[in-house]
C-alpha cells in the first residue's frame, strides 16, 4: 500500500549537516541550561554591603562561579548594544560569535586541518586574536573597550553586593568555566 504525504522520521535522511545542526542545538540548550534564574540573580533581599571588606572577594568569587552564564549574557548584551551604531562592527561581531560557537564551543571532535589535529589552545588563541584584530579594524575600539569596562564593572558590583548565603549548593557547577571542547580534549 502506498502512502502519500508522509514525512520520513529516520535521522539518516538529515545528512551530516542536519545531524551537526541538531547536535549544535542540543549543546546550546545544555549551555543555556547552566544559566541561573534571573529572579534568583536579582532577588533584592539578597543585596547588602559586606561588613568586613575582605568578604567582598569571597562574594565575587562565588557569585561569578554561580552566575557565570548570566554574567556572560549581560556582558555580551552590553557589547552588542554598544555596536548598534557601528553596523560593520556589529556584523563582524556576529560573524565572530558564530565562528566561536562552531569552532570552539560546539565542537565534539578535535579540529583537523590538513590532516593534523589542532590543539584547543591554538584554536582559542587564533580565535581571540582574529576577533580582537577584526573588531579593532572596524574603528569601534572605544565603543568596545567602554562596553567591556561597563560590563565588567556591573558584574563586579553585582557579585560584590549580592550575598552568597542564599545560593543553592551546586557542587557540579561551582567550578571554573570550562568549555566542552577543552574538557573533552583533556580526557
């Protein structure tokens, strides 16, 4: 019996690019899953000035570790907004963000060029240098530096003023930020 209008459900019809895109979507969702609730981040009852000044550094350390994805989103949003008046810089920024996603953050296997495996540190250094050079060549240097400074100041002020006592204990995500590509290459 022939059935017309049915859509095949086999994943083999997707091909390698469709499979890569679906894997990338899963990794993006997993990465954004590390984002903490904004309601918890901006709970106004959790803000006060630390009594001993030494406590500020402990607060900053634990809040940055806990809210690292939220802080990254805030800094990138500020950078994005600062580039709205420089369309060429904004285009370069978006292209480089895509390059970072596909060449560094969303990679499952090591990068191979001309039959040789490229170390993750080399990929990181090359992407960082290319990003900085291209953004500076777009003549938005002052905007970029000011946006990054504003983002870092906001993160440090928030992390220093927010109490860490009400944060849920999360052993798995309390360490330093590691990329999936970096952690898979070290095993």
